[in-house]
């Protein structure tokens, strides 16, 4: 599966490009790749043009929106997944309308761009409907350890794929596919209505062929003429480091196949973060609570702290107070796709001192001997701590 390209790269721009730069870059891409310009090309050229036009349109839909652009600049694709999707099942639209929307009709007809008004589809010419397969949603479970460095997961899904018996045609042979007699292959039918203002003409999808312009006279026995069969398949999903619970990853073209060689749908993978046994997460930071004894708090000690890259040693000074929080820098999680402030979060360790409710005889005797030796003294170096805590009462 091809790696999704950066939106700025798609439009040939640098990050931080102005709104006018983005609009101008998309205009060039639309003029070059709109499928109406490739109606006389080979099947491979038409396919390339459709994919490039979809890619440029998706990039423009994000970068032209200030809110989406800000999220993309900060979080990458994870910040706009689900927000940039477009429905191409009704075709690619009229290029004349697209350019008029960009420039407010200032170039009416676009004859100034090399006579494009005569190009197929620029004047409202009918075109066959390109069908799009349905999207598939699934979930993938990941641990904090996997989120820390990113990982690759395999998901098993059932999806429609081209029938192997008829190569996705839906017919026993190519000769069994005929031009639709209702629309004469146009994929649309016209309706003329008489009104007080005169005769008006409208178009709609052909009811017999569903907009494909073709009908099957001898359907394939395996797929019953749909051109599709259901298959269980395994797909590899790359999970970027730093993802969060509920984030959606989009794998373009990995959804259901469309009939008659249309555009595949997408596979939408929702991240399901598994809880960690000892660590709690808040954004990119991790939190761990450790209980120590009174003796360890008074005398100081060294503890082991669980971290995602292995246990970490933490030295506690003598006189450590209950509620003390220590920070281990850079031991948290990274930002998604490297965007955001700082490369990684931190790990915060909260120390709680355990005071037993019941003491044995020997323990009580030991504490009694220590009572007079260790008493609170406001003149000692920990006076500031007592003053700070007293403000809460």
C-alpha cells in the first residue's frame, strides 16, 4: 500500500504557505489532473489522473480551511483523519464550476486558459458515474509500550473484492456487457419540463444501469452480476507513535471494492488503547504512584520505577515527605507524527508514605524510643513545608 503523501508536498508547497499560494497550487493541479482532461487517455492514464485529482482535492480541503490546517500543521494526518474525506461516488464535478468557485467567476468560461471551454465536461457534458466502494471500520488494540515507539498490527476483515471468475466484470465474457439502451451509454437521462418560463432540461442517473452506461445480459454465476465476492483478508496497519485512544487511522483504498472497476473504499482503523497495569496516561505524560515505608522516607532510599523503555532507578533523599512528586524527563510518550511542543512527555512519580494502623509489640517499643528523639521543629530546614501545608486548613 502506497504511503500517504504530505499535503504540502501534494500541492508543491512549503509548510507555512499563504492562502493565495494554496489556492493557486490547487488551481494548477485541478487543471492538470481533472479526469475530464483525460477522457481520451489510456485506462492507466485515466486511473492516475483520478487518483492525483482526488489527492490534490483532499489536500486543498484541509489546507484551505484555517482550523483544519492548524490541526494538520500540529498533529499531521492524525489531527485531520475523518475530516478530509470526500464522496466521489457522484463523480468529480465540473472543472468550470470548481475554478469558478476558486476565483469567483472572474475568468468566466476559462477560455483564457487555452480554450478549455471546449474540453470534455467543461461545459456541463454528461459523464458516466464512477462508483465508489463502501468504507470499512474496525478497531485495533495497542498497549502503551507499542504506542511509545509505534508498531505494525494485522487486522482481519471481510471485504468485497473483484470476482476471480469474471475478473470483476459481472458477466461471463466481455461480449455480455452491452451499452445501456435507456441512456445510450451516457449514464444519465434527460428530462424536459414545460414551465411558465419556457422549457427546462434536467439530468438524473439512469435507472436501468445505475449511471454506469452498461448493462449485463449474461451475469456471472458466482457473483450474480455484481462483479464482487466476499473475502476474508488480513491487512497490515502501521500505528504511528503517540496515538491516543479513539484516534482514527485511514488506509486509502483498503475498504470494499466498487462494482465495474470503480474506486475502492477506505479502511478506517480506530485505536483502542489498553490500560497499563501501573502507569496512567494524561496526554503525552505518564503518572506512577509508589508507596514507601516511614523508615525509607526518613532515611532515604532508592526505588525502581516502571517505564516504557525499562525500569528506572530513582533516588529519594532522606526526609522525603508523603505527596512528593519527582519528574523523570523524557520518559513519557511522543507527540503524534512528531508534531507538538517537545519531543516526548515526562514520567511523574508520586511518593506516598505508608503509616501502619496497627503495630506489633516490638514495633511499638521501637517507635516509643524514637518519639522523643524525632519531633517536629519549625526552626529546621523543612519549616517551609509545614507553612505551605498549613495554608490548606
